[in-house]
């Protein structure tokens, strides 16, 4: 049944009579259902393998539709849940990695690393994950362990080092005061630098119980000014470029 569903989605994405915006909607909504299923699976190794189909669909869509990122980012969720967050971080990371020059197998690894960057949260108390409001000190200490939990989970599956790095290092930053290792800029894996940026961007632009979402351009400005020095400046510039293309695309559609 699931394979029939995947085949149906693939057929729709290949249909030249369906416009790119509609395809983006089909791709995102169908992928969300599959991501939720993967994250609920106790077999992480199998989930990693099955995630390749999701990544392939997004990579192909980006290759075939020049304005694809504009469509996909425009559909990103305004509510924060682990599944939607992981999917949106995956979408942003693929788009940013493509602008940064990634291709082929590296792009697939980037997508998987971003998709599973928060896999360690399955070991964090669900009440903390779903808490309506800011975390207290003890809750925050437990939440900060999720990269280490993810490291253990992914090492047990013999996941590629790039995927492990995205999980274990996505809360590190170029100022050297991130967690859990306080790595310097040069020590952070290049793919983890991408996830660090897109993870924060998605957090700022999605609705939480205790804050309202920022518009995408305001979120990038906030990261450039208020969080200055934390993120790779070349990647931040590339994210601005991606966002600029998206805004120009929206203007063109509105005319």
C-alpha cells in the first residue's frame, strides 16, 4: 500500500500538466506523512534507508523546476512540531547546499543529515518536547543532550559520518560557545554548519506557544545582527540569495 502511494506521488510529480506550485504542495504533504512514519519507527537504520526516496524526490524537483525553492519555502509550516521542523530543515538545507555547490551523493547525504538532525529528541521526555512555554533550567539541560543521544543512535546504525555530524554538531557555532563540544568554526563539519543555520532559521520563522514567527527576511536580519558571528558568513549570504529569489518569484506570481 505504501509503495503504491509512493508510485502515485512520483507519477504526479512527473505530470507536466500540473503546475510547480501544486507539485510542491503534493511533495511536501506526502513527504510529511512519510517523515512522521520514519520518526515513529524503532528501526533507525531502516528509516535512514527509506528516507532516500524522500530526498530523491526533493532533489529531482529542484533539478526540474528552477523556481522550486520559492514554492517549497512558501509552503513551510508556521507551527513547530518535530516532524514538520525536521522536514522543513531538510528542505532549507537542500536548497542552501545546492546554492553552495553541493551535488550528487553529497546532496543526498546533506538531505538525510538535515532530516535526521533531531533524531536524538526521541530520547528526551515527551513532556519537555511538547511543553507550552519556555523550558526551565533542568528541562533545558535534558534538551541539550539530544545531540549526544542522536550520536549514540546513529553510531549504532553505522550511519555515514556526514549524517552523524549534522546530528551531533548542529548546535555548535562559529563563536565556539555552542554545545555539546564548543567547537571552533573550523572544527564544525561543513554540512553541520548548514543545518545549524537552517535549524535556527526554521525556529525563528515558526510559531511556538511562547513566541510569534518572524517573517523570513526579518529572521535572517536577526541572525546577521543579533546572532552575529555564530554562522558561516558565506552560507548566510547564500541564504539571503535564496530568499531574494523566492521574493522575486512571489512578486512575479502576483503580477
